């Protein structure tokens, strides 16, 4: 899962209240989706953590994206992702070595929503089965990532700026999109899980691997640097 912390908008609430508000907010969003799935018996699954062998495996292709067991797994993944306040989740993270990812790139996460034409920085909640990615630029940008399989940490990760990807949804329809920014980042992060790769393996500067609780020091240092250069 790529940690996208909606809770930063809720800093004025205590942790329990914030968790309740977040879950209700996310469920409302999910139920409002025009293509909402039948949501009756979803379950929150345990999430594998770094060090478990399932996270190192190359996941298997899905023979039939429309199979009922695939739908049940995806429903559980959605419930698990919402409960964890995440932007994405890959099937191996819930101990299923299958090439399935779910993700969303909400407008709140877009830094440059009016960016290059044809490359979308936002995406609705998407189920992508047997995904394929084509990198379309040599340009990379750094961005902070977290992962529920690497709890409590975040790291600065260089990722290609834009790409195209394709795959299949639960009805067997092909999805093909062009993405940039956060949208491209979340797709790359989740699809890396299908090849046994966690985000620290993509980092080029491990001094930028920090605990969530210490992240404020980096923000303060950046602010001080910005203040200094402005004077
Ligand atoms: Ni992850």
C-alpha cells in the first residue's frame, strides 16, 4: 500500500475520532461510485509485513479476471485498504500471490492536476488485474512513499514521471491509461509488489528512510532552508 495519509487533514481531532471519520468518509465515497461492487460480506484481511516471503515472490497471472473468487478477494482488498487509510493495495500484501492491484489517485494528492495533456494525475478507485506498464520518459521525480507492509516508515523514492499502463477489470474489460505524478507513482508502487519489490529497494538515498514520527524534522529543516534562501 502506498501510504497517503488523509489524516493530515484531520489533525485537530484525536486519533480514534479521526479514524472513525476517515473510515466513514472513505465508505461514503466507495458507495457513491457509479460502478460500486456488491458489498455485503467484505472482510478486513491481515497485511503481510516486510520480511514475509510472500512479499518477495513474483505473483501469478490471473487466468480469469471475472471468476467469483477474484471478486471476493478484490472486495476484501478494498475493505482492507479503506480500513488502513491507503491509496492502494496489492494482492500479495494480503497473502494472495496473484497479479491484482487496487489503487486510487484522488485530486487531493495531485500536485499539478493541469499537467501534460493526455497524462492524468488523478484516478478513481481502480481494480487492475494482470497489469502491464510501459515507462514513457527518462525523467524521474522524488516523492515520499509509505507502505502498510513497511509500517511506521516512509521514504523518498525516485519514480518515472509518466507512463502508460493496461490490464483488466473485474468484468474482463481492458483498461488502458496514461498516468503521471502521484497516479503514476501509486501504479508503480503497487505493481512492484507483484514482482516482489518493496519501495526501499527503489530508493537511491537511504538517509531519506525515516520513521513517520520523525518526519517533522525534515519538514522543519526544509522550511528553515526555504526561509534562509528567501532572506
Ligand atoms: Ni505498498
